[in-house]
C-alpha cells in the first residue's frame, strides 16, 4: 500500500510540473476540451478577419482522432513499453515505482474465446490495457511531449484525439505552416512507434464568410499521401463544420432525440408517469446537455429545432396535446426552457473558472476587475471585458463570459465568493422563464 501511495503522490507532482500537452488541463472533460478548441478558433477570427483557418483533425495514438484530423492506427495497442518506462522515469518517479510499472507490463498474455472455445495464450509485448484506469493515463504520459513538436501551429491533445491547427493572413501561409508542423508531428509519432492512419486523417478549412476554395493545396504525409479535405467532422462528441454554424451538430442531435422519443411514444402504454419522467431525464436530457455551452452560439433558427424535440419529450411525459403552449409544458413538469438550461450551465462554467475549479485554460481567461473608487456597485465581483474586433470574436469565452457575468451581477450582486452549491441555488432563483408570448 505504501508503494501505491508513493506512485499516486509522485504522479500527481509530476503532472503538476508537466510543461506540455493536456496534463496542464487536469484531464479536462470532453466537453471542456471541445470548448477550449472552439474558443481558440473564435479568438483566431477575432485576431484576423482574413481567416481561412486550416484545421487538422486527428485521431492518434499520440494523436489518434481529430483536426489535421490525425488518426493513428491502433494507438493504445502500439505503445512501446521501453519508451513508456523512459517517459515515466523522466517524470521523476522513484526506482521502486519504475520497478512496479515494469512488472505491470511484463508477462502479459491475451487469448480469444469464441463459442465456448478458448485459444492458446499469446504474449503481449506492447500496448496499454484498454478499459483499465491506468491505460488512458499511461497513454497520456506516452504522448505528452508530442505537443512540443507543433512549432508555430496550435495543438490540442485529448487521450488519443489530436487536433493540429493554425491561422494566418492567407490560405497559402496557413497551409504552409500547417504542413511544416504536421511533418514534425509525424516524426514524433514515428519516434514513438505510432503509425499514422492516412486514410482517416482529414483536413478542414474554416471560413465563415468566404466560399471554400475549389482545389486547395494538398497537405501530405511523409509517405506522400494527400490528406482528404472535409466540410464536417465529429470531434469529442461535437460536430465541426467549416462555417462554425453547428448546423450539422444540431441536425444530429435532433435526429437522435426524435428517434428516441418516437420509440418512447410507441411504447408509452408500458410506462407509468414516474417511469416516463425518469426515462426522459436519463435518455433525452443528457443528449441536449452535452456540449450545450459550446453550441449555444448557434442561430435561434437552429436552436428552435431542439426546442421542438424537447417539447415532444415533455408531451410524452405529460400526455399533453400537441396544441399545448410550450410555457404550459414547462409548468407541467417543472423544467426550464432549453435556453434557461443552457444559460444555467454556461454561468456555472464561468463561476467555476472564477473559483479556479475549471481547467486552467478557462480560468486564465477570466480577469477580476479592480474598482478605481469605492461605491456600492464597485463592491460586487465583476470581470474585465476585453476588446473584441468582430461579432464572432465577441462569442469567445473571454469576452462573452465577462459580459454575461457582469450582466448577472446586476441582479445577483455577489460581493464575496460563495460555495458552488450556494451559487447554483441562487442562480436557479435568478434564471426563470418569463413568458413573453402573446
């Protein structure tokens, strides 16, 4: 047990000292990491209105799925144990810890069972166990330094999902820089014995205002294969589209929820009211909640499509006729509108960032305002609103979080920080649906 405690303590200290990759993000959630990516893209447009911004989505074993969308073949199964132990050693683990990890990887075997028949054992000389607690952590240790090879481009790593991207004043500049960084990343992969899956590695150009070029210059692998350009790609559960509109993402959400609500309606006779309520809470609301602080920037026209399927789910629970007004539907189940639901989640993310309970990337983007003179209003906690050059730049976390927090403070009037639980309670009292329908 003493050895396990030592492993845990040394690992925690090593992670805090790590200088690259997502270790500094405290292994943020998929949703938070997606938020980080989208916010960076929005900030890019704020800095340069001439963005075509090129993104690479990639999936990798050190970069196994995501934007160049780098996709690695059998990432977790390709981890070289000798290289991994060297990486663990570089983090400052003791000799006893290194011996424990070495033993953990040694004498592993695998076999296959089919129709009651079990194959003979086969020695496993590489890879980290998938489905284990240590597996993703060890893989993260393995690829952590890949980010150092990105050069002038930006890179996001999340387990085996890697996205490499950059921006610039012209498409040629963007793609030239991206090609240089991609080459360096590929060399890093090769040093780690990771194999790039060129057929699944994609490239995407982002431009909200201009049409995409018909034949953009190719991005190529070290083996000479051209990467395919795509207009949409799913990254950490959120569909990217080249116009940053979330149209594809919302279309998929709508389709998924329609399918589930349809199934529930076809079998409604089998469920009690309490069961219906539970089913919607467990199978419908999580779909709407995931990533809602990201896609909340979509147009009202698109978001209204989610309102429609949300109302259908409520009608399944309440048996209310189709003609029932949406305000009455919310009252029947005691749930807020999706707009209030998204806004609640959004303000909670902001408050967590202010408390330092969000990943460092988000917390670093909020800056407390220092009052010049003491007045009643100046005693309330407020944030500095940075300059934004474009309407899209004003959707970035740094700008919109400050604006929305300061607006909330007009009614909340917090002078000192309170616990997150108390904040959620006060927030629920502040954010209520006020029907303005006529």
